[in-house]
C-alpha cells in the first residue's frame, strides 16, 4: 500500500495557524511524524490559495525537505501556479493532486504533470458531479482521463485513478460502488493504471470516535479489490496495524484473522459470513457491523455502530 500522508491540510486549525505564522518547526515535526508512521508521500493541501500559492508551496517544500530530503510530495491545490512552483523543486518526485474530467482541468493539468514527469491523480468526476454507478465512473476513466493522460505522454504507471469515495452518512448506497470501480479499473487495461482514494471521505460527518473503524474496514475491502494507494492518516496506529495484518497475512490475533477473512471474501467477490465472526468478541462484532454498513446491507445510524 502506497501511503499518502494527509495531515498537512488547510482544514486543520493547527495547520492554518502554523502556516499563517510561518512556523516551520511545526511542519518539519509533522512531516517526520508522518514518515515514521509509514507515509511514502506527504500531501500538501493548501486549498485554493489564489494570492500567495506559489510562495506558500515553495516555503512548505523547504519544510518537507528539511524533514526528509527525498520523500515524494503531493501538491494538493487548484492553483496551477502553486503546483508548478512545487514541481520546479521536486520534478518527477512530485504528484499533481489532481485533475477531474472537466474540460478546463483536463486541458491544463495533465500537460503540467507530463512536463515535469510527475505522477497525476485523476478523479472520476465530471462537471455534473460524481456519478453514482461503478460503470459510469469507469466510463469517465476510460473515455476521458486515461486517453488524455496518454495524449500528453504520461506513462500509465504515473497515473492514479481516484474513483471518489462518498460518505456513509447520507450517501451510503454509493459506498460499495467505489470498491467495484477499483476492481474494474484493474481489469480493463493491461497494465492498468494505479488506483488511489481519499480514505477518510467514507466517514465524513460521522462522530469522531466512530470514524477510525469505518476507515480501517473500508480500506481492507478496497485493498481486496486491488487498491494501490490511499490518502490517509499515517499517525493512526490501528490503521497501520490493519494494513500490516493484510499485507503480511498475520492471523495471530482474532481481529487480524478476521480482517484476512474479509480481504479474501471481497477479493473473491463474495461476502463475509456470520460464521466467520465470533460475535462474543466486541471487536469482531464491531467489524462485522461496519461491513454491513459499508455494503449497504444495514442502514447507517450512529446508534447501530455504537452498540
């Protein structure tokens, strides 16, 4: 699993304050913590940042490289000048996050990634919004995103398709579609592009204490469908442990064994069965209930996951 650390995000009050004060030590420490947590990439989400985007990115690259001179950096902004300022610094060790299939973005963003030999995250998103079905998302990838990347000379191994995750709180019926989109992307081309998701989107608008389990279980299901990469919180030790359970097939603990059973079921296009779960174990029962929510088998409510 290629891990993109999400913790430098303008939505965070601490990040916003540190950026305003140009507190470089804050960012150096945060990069180091993410790297120690297993991050392969540091995402710099600065928002639109229309006025000072290039200057901010240039300063943040200094902070990141002080912490780790070689780590890959993802430039997460709609400000193309800011993205280019970052790519001028890191070149092929950069990721452009992101383009959609909207005409204006397709015209301007992929050529920039190609110019610097950077990776490109491409969203299954049109002007009309995120499509509902996996088939429709695959259509965007196959008809618009992949052809445009090929047209400007981006190698398939530098393209990461994001099927776009929707939250269980309000969009539950669409949550399984992202899993199937990942699976289908891996089947339609040889070699296929990489796949990536913004993992925490699935638990948006869910009470904070319930979000980590939703993220962990969903990631296992996505990995089983062929997911390559996730924009995620590398400081979440339980999330890192869950990835390790699956990648090392460590079934030495009951919950680790259950995650492996879940992975194998989804990989085989089957479902986890009640007999696979020890309902007397609260941790296993919580995983089971979370799977039912993510598969849209049981209507999401806060109270269901709390008990």
